[in-house]
């Protein structure tokens, strides 16, 4: 017995209430035939994860990460049990498991654990018994049997990792939009659905703010070449295929526009312009456990220079403390910060071989009177840090400039 396995993942909005769980149960039951097996990964219902986090913060401003994982993982435990019950109510056999029960072993980095191995033993046994298997997303277990979570949006990662471990024939991600769009369709009504997108482009879009897929899940999909079909749980329409790509795809210059308002900017004024100073600053900040992203250093005229960089808003207090400490040590000037910034980015594999894309982006922003504070580029993306109040305008401007309403 070796039936092809279909892995499906349903996000929080797809299982937000009893009606939606019934609808998903129906869909899952239809997908399971005598010729194939179905393994379903579910997220927590609706906004449960956010609500659990808010609850924790009412009791402890800095909740211990191990306890956060104990708490946050319960959301998925609720939805997987309910979905298994709903499937059984349709007269089909089903069983739910936590991440730990199906042997998703992780390291001990609570709240952002990395999957090390997946045994999948219990899944295989249940499939042999012809059951529809429902797995709680977003979680794993350490060697010490402590529960861990895989970072926000981590159910996507559970699905892709299970698809790899079980050698599934298909990995389908069901969400509340019917595919990947040129930009967030909830913010820009001209956004167009994209039929196929490469792993590289999707990874870049996800890392730069398109929340529709967790970036880490795309990294795994790319590493093991697991094609992903992102589609709506509300319709039967075909969605977007995320694959390795082909020549034709690469011809498209700009695929999408993303934005992200989760970073803040820190500036150190009058930094002595000497070898080793940048190393000292960023070593101190990294020791504080803060990830630095865009860095800009001004040209020095008076043997002093200003250095600005961005850090996650959630780490701003830690980052400022570390920056002030090192600024004093190296005899730099004042440290200031700005939380009211956002990043707007354009992404596209075709950028590798086209010139003038950056100039067009900057010109379009200038015409819309949007000031660029910092710039960062990768091989297939360009990002500008701008004032947060102008972010929606910037996304719309760039979507129009690159005529994304015409592609897809
Ligand atoms: P789920 O609960 O299914 O995991 P998420 O809320 O994590 O769903 O992701 C889906 C949301 O991602 C959509 O509702 C949409 O607003 C947002 N989104 C942001 N950028 C894009 C994009 N480029 N294409 C599609 N959706 C996007
Ligand atoms: N429930 C988790 C979250 O909201 C995991 C997920 O939905 O993928 O981040
Ligand atoms: Mg999600």
C-alpha cells in the first residue's frame, strides 16, 4: 500500500468558526479517495494566536518563551481536534495529532524553533488504516519533550516540512485569498493574481512583508523543490503555483510590491570615522540579540559620520540601550530613533538582467512626493525606507509605475 499523499494546510481564517470548519471538513473528505491519502495541517481558529499572546502580556510584560510556546501551541490543538470531529461527523474516519505526536523534533529556540527531524511514524500508521490525518500546525517538540513553536505563520512550515517528510505528491496552502497577488489585494484593489511565481521571488516577497506565506516555509520548499499551490478555501478556483520557475518567468522584471511597517530606525550621530568602529557597534547590538537590517553610513567630511540602521520595532528598547552603550564607548554623539518608518519594496527575478529599474522606482516615488530615507537592494529586489504615513500611497504608486495591474 503506497497511495500518493496530498498535504493540505488551512490557515486561521479558513477555520475561524463552526461553519468554516464544517466547510473544510467537507472539502477534506472529498479529497480523500481510495486512490490517495490526505494529511491536513491546521492553524489556530481566526485570531486565536493573537488573543493568546495578548492574554500572556496582561500577566507578564516579558513572558518566558517556554511558557509562551506552551500557551500559543494550544490554538492549533483546538482546531485540529475540532476538524477531526467534523470529518468524523461526515462518516469518514479521521484522527488528530499535535506536532509532538507526529514526531516533529525541533531545537530548543522557543518561539522560533527550527525543525530538525520528522519521524511521521504515527501519520503513516494512521494512513495505512485509511484515516484522514489532521496535524496541529506551528509546533514541534524538543528532545526533552518541551513544546516549541515555529515562529508566526509557522503552520505553512509544518505543511511544507510534512510534504517533504512524507514525499507528498501535492502541497496545497488554503487561505482567504485565491492566490498570490502582485501586491496585498486587501490594500490595493488593482492587485492581480499571479499564475506562477518562483521560489526565489516568493521568498523575497515573503521576507519583505507579503504575509500570505511564511518566508521560512518557502526556504524549505526551495531547498527540496516542493511545488506549492496557494489557493482559496472559499472557492474551487485554481490559485498560484510556486515553483522553481523557468526561462519565461525570468523575463518579467517586477513581479510584485510589498510593504512592511515592522521596523524602526536608529541613528548614531558623529561617529568617529576609524577602522573597526562599525564592527564594534554591530557586535554590541548583535550581542543584545537584535537583528539589524538596512544600514546606511554617510560620507565623512570632518572625520565623523552618521550611521543609521533599522531593527525590528519589537526590539527597539533593547536596541537603543545597546546602541547608547556602544556610542558612549566609542565617543560618538547622540543616539536618536524613529518608529514611524516603513519599507516599500519591488521584487522580480527579471531585475537581474534589466537596468534602470531602481531609477524608475526612485523617480516614481519622487513624483508622488515620497521622500526616501534609506535604500537597500538584493539581486531581485529594491527596498526604500520611507515615512510610515506614506506607505499605502507608495505601494499604489509603484504598482501603477510597473503596470502590475496588467500582468498576472
Ligand atoms: P492564513 O490565515 O490563511 O495563514 P494569512 O493572513 O497569514 O492567512 O495570509 C493571507 C493574507 O495575506 C491575505 O488576506 C492578504 O491580505 C495578505 N497578503 C499580503 N500580501 C499578499 C499578496 N501579495 N498576495 C496575496 N495575499 C497577500
Ligand atoms: N497560528 C499561528 C500564527 O498565527 C501559526 C499560523 O497561523 O501559521 O502565527
Ligand atoms: Mg498565514
